[in-house]
C-alpha cells in the first residue's frame, strides 16, 4: 500500500508480561510500515518494562514512555500528548492485531476524504486460545455513518460501532484536544461519545466487518470483577441522557435513555449478586451503601423500561431484560445474576 501518512499506535501497558511480547510483535509485523509505536508503561511491577525496552532497542519505530501507575485513561492521554502521527490507533497491551490491521484501517479512511474514523470488527479470545494473525479475510460488509447516526448506534449497542477506542483509526484532527476522563472506568464510552458529539457533520465513519482485532477476555480483569468503580457507568450514562435532552434531539434522547437503562440493568444484576454473597459470608461492611444504589437502579429501570420496550431500535437483549423486570426486583435479580454467571464461564 502507498504510504498515506504516519500512524501513531498508542499502547497502554500495565503488568501484562504474559501477553505483551505477542502484542508488540503483531504491531511490528504490520504490512503498513509508516508507524510509530508509543508504549506507555503505567508503572508496571512485572517484566513488562523490560519487554518494552527490548522492543525499543530492536525496532526504531518503538518508543517507551514510563510513568507512575495512574490508570489507562492517563496512560492513553500521555500517548496522545506525545503522538506525532497523522492518524491515531489504540491497542491494549494484552491484545493482538492482524498483520493487515492498520493497512485496512488506513485504506478505509483514504477511500474518500470525508472519512475521519475507520473501524473493523473484532474477535474475543481466551488466554489459552491459539490465534493466527495472518489469515486471509474478506470484507463482506461495509457501512458508513454520519456522526449523529453513529452516536445513536453506539448508544443502542446493536451495530458494528462499539465504545472501545481500539479496533478503530482516528484522524488527528477529529480527536484533537479530546482526552480521556481521568479516575473512572468506562472511560471508553465517555470519550467516544464526546468524539462523535464534536465530530464535524461533514465527516463520516467507515466500518467494515473484517475481524482484524483480537480482544483478549481475561478472567479476573478489571471489567470482569465487581468493585465500586463499576458504578461510574451510572454517572456517565446519566450525563449522556442529560446532554441528549438539552440537545432537543428526540431520536438521540431515546438512544441515550436506552443506554442508561442498559447500564442500570447491568449494575443492578451485579449489585444484587454482590449483596447476596456478602450476606451469605456475613460481611456487611460494603453492602449497606450498595443497598441504596440497588434501589436507585431499580427506580431507573422502572422509569425507562416502557420507552425502550416499544422502541424498535432497542436490541433484543434489552427487551428480554425489560420483560424479566415485570416479574419484580427479586426474580429479576436472581435470574439476571444467574445469567451473568453463566455467560462469564
């Protein structure tokens, strides 16, 4: 492929020594060569720093930045502050990418000048799955969206557009000055919504269904275990709904309310299970405050469920949850938490 500008690949790194070498090798082997790889070591205490240094020595495109542990949001922001590329791509340190990943993303952006964000599909894999990063693939579907259409689809969670920054390529100008919010999880959702909100209406997002990003699903990872930080998504989706209402865009309001409903369902199920476990273990140190949050989630579910039930754009998963909620909070909590447990196995 003809060189179409430099791509800055930002990789936040924190204690992923078991997977990091495979990740960095998959980036080094890209068929698109004009890249800089910014490895932001977020205070790792394992061999991750050593692995990054090794790649920095043997490949001049790799750059190591070390910092104290402050979380992935700040690590990505440091990467953005140091990026020199015309385009920005994010890769997590425990994931891997197909050899044609960046070439494909750049190719989509270069199809037409109006494309400022491109994206591909992804495959989930476990720690012990074998992944081939040079397999042949076909692009059987291609979609392009206006920013406002992409935002609604992101909130409905029922199309190619997901909130993760990985799996996408961003032109520098479309994310200039937009940084990840610090000190929260679900920072991806909050950031991606702001990117789409501020994106010029003349620009487009181009996505294809080629599965070229490999997302590692790790047991015990931050997003696989419950903690109080998981409640951040309730504040984020509340703010999204508030901004949608202020915009007076009825279609966006409906999408925002469905995303808020989904967040409250998810947290309600997790809290219900966590509180039950705490009681069975006779540990009420944390569950007291969470009981109030459980009630708050249920209040939001009741407020929002009818609107999503009659909305044809809402995904089937949400509608099944709504129907389950009509059986009452106890049945909904018990059945829902069981389903979550089964899906995580």
